[in-house]
C-alpha cells in the first residue's frame, strides 16, 4: 500500500524534481495547500491573499523508501530557517511546511525538525520556522497543468531553492 506526503519548500518546481528522482517515489504533483480559498489559481496564490503554500504531493512505496528518507531530502533541499521566503522568492506561498497524513509521519516530522534544528543552531543558523500540521483539515489543490513536472518539460527552467548547505545527519530509521 502506498502512502502520501506533502511538503512545502518554497517554489515547488525544484522540490518536485528532487522527490520524483528518489527510488521508491511512485508519483509527484504540485499544488497549493494550507490556505483559505477554494481551488486557488497560481495568480491568486502569488498575490498573498489565499495563504496557500506551494506544495509537492509525494506518493511513495514505504517498502522501498521511508518517510524519514523523504524528510532528509526535504530538510536539506531548502532553508527551513527562512520565514516566508527562499532566496529571492518572498511571500507566504514560499514558506516551509510539512502536512502529515499519519500519526507516525507527525512524530517523525517533529523529531527530525528537532534533530536538524540542533545541527543548524550549532552552526549559527536561526531556529527552524517550518510549520508541521496534519494534512486532514487542509485540501490539496492541484496546480495548473503547466506547473506539473515543469522542470521535466523545461530542463533549464528556474530551480529556485536556497539551502543551508548543511546535510541532515544520519539517524536510525
């Protein structure tokens, strides 16, 4: 049985590519999550009036890849200490967030945030500001078709991720 996970790391194009390249990931899509407006458009999300985050939905086979492995990728692919921005991308849609689908995902997400926060603070970074919430009360709204697997269609397209440059430490799963 496959599981779903939802991650917001700023611009969703580069994040989706990072996830679709991982063995054990069955499918990915990009959309909007965590806001108040039903069926938002990209233009509405970018206006800052909907409070949605650009989000990647990851469907994965937990017998081939662990949720912990997805989180390791999540934490290191962006700067989770930056509030409502990643590099030059600024706004609430670029915030760092995890929307969990199971109690186990919630526990693992919180535990890894604590582990990575200790590492980053020890290297003089600010505290992690990543939101961790249950996915259940939120609706995942699929983004427009031209955003889906955008960097596959446009290999030289904008991959807007900034990173701390600090790898997530190896932990036991």
